[in-house]
């Protein structure tokens, strides 16, 4: 007959495996999920103070930080010097220099950027910036993406961060189209390589639309459309294909073209252009400029010449 052996008293497991298991069970329990959703809901309407000021169109985030550190910003009657303070703009009262911070209406600017200008608000080296070209705009707008110093063409500036996110997020596949002049003649194999995607230092590129415009002498002229916006991406793609970019102009952002704009001029985007860029089914035109759309001519001071070849 088998000898009966009493069971040992139950003990809670305390090893690392047991602790991880208990943590997973607690994380996925109904009560934990409810608490987590409440916290996400509470934080969802909140943003950092510097971002709230920037989104309101009062200035850049760098400017906002300097104002906050200088004690120029109050939240609910108290001076706040922490730019990373979380606030709810719909509930909290924010004052800048003693005046209520209010949201500006959405503004969408299309600028034909010349070469020789950078897309930051201020440059430590004193170089011209795109903000020198839009001085008569009375609220702050941020560039959507970047065009480097030696690249000209279309640049959108806005205070609508959701719109900017849509244009820059490659998942939305908003194409940016460029005309470029290469330093050499590129064979068809190189163009096919660009179409499939090339390997860059920060990973492979997505497939691109590439068209040979013409070959002139020892130069190839291309039209290329990409849906990404990495730093100097087109230039690096051409280098990966065995050549260099001598001239680069952005001609389209999605369906929006430079029609009617001269170098250094800007205008507001038309409603149908906005609808096309946001994927709205209400659009009626896909590109171009309405006949009555005002074009702003900027002053020519400090503007370096944009050489056209």
C-alpha cells in the first residue's frame, strides 16, 4: 500500500519568473485597463506649456521656452517657469505678457523658396531665413519639412500641426516632386535603382517615381517624386546612384504646383488645394492657383540670386 504523504503548505512564488507573470496578469486585468484608459483620457487633452504656446501661433517653441524661463507666462494666475509643464488649454487660463493666449485661425502659406535661405527661425551665422520673406504675416507659422540652403522651390508653412503631420508622415504618401540636374550622365540601370529604392546610411528608401527629362551634354536632368522627407534625401539618393546633384528644385507638394508664383513670393493655399492635400472628397481642383488668389511679393533685400540654368 502506497504511503500517504501530506502536502506542504502553499507558499507564494517569489522568483523573477513568478514576479513577471504576476505583473503581466495585473497589467491585463480589467481594473488595470480601466485605470490606464482613464489616465490616457486625462493626458490626451494636455500638452506641454511650450507646445501650447507654439500651437497657438504666438511663436516658435524656442521662443516659447525663452518667454517661460523669463517669467512672462502665467497659468491660472501663477507664473510658470517650466516649459515642460503639462496643461490643458481648454481648461487652464494661460497669459503671455499679461494678455490671454488665444488660438489663431489656421493659416496655410505656400512659399517659393529661393536658394541661399534656410528654413529655421533664426540662424546663429546670420544667414537669411524663410521668415525674412514672410515678415508681413502677423502670426507664427512653422515650415512643413525642410529645404536645404542650396535647394529652391515650394515650401508650406502653417500653424496647423495636424495638417503638418499628415504632409510629413510617409504613411500618408504625400509625394514631393523635384526637378534636378545631375553632375554626370545616368544610365537607365541607375534610374531603375532609384525607382526600386537605394540603401542610405539611415536605411533603404521607399520606391520613388523617376523620369528622365533629358540628357544635355554630360548632364542628366531628372524628375523624381518621393513620399519620405529625410535630411537631404534626394541628394543622397543621387550620390548612391553614382552621381551628384548640381541643382535641385521642388516643383510639387502632392498635387499643388508652383503655378503663378515667382521666386521669393508666397500666397495662401486655396481651399481646394487644402482638400486635395488632406484627402477630402470635396476637392474640385487638384493644383494651381485660382485667378483671384493674391500673391505676395516680398522685398528683395538680403535675397541672394537664385541662378537658373
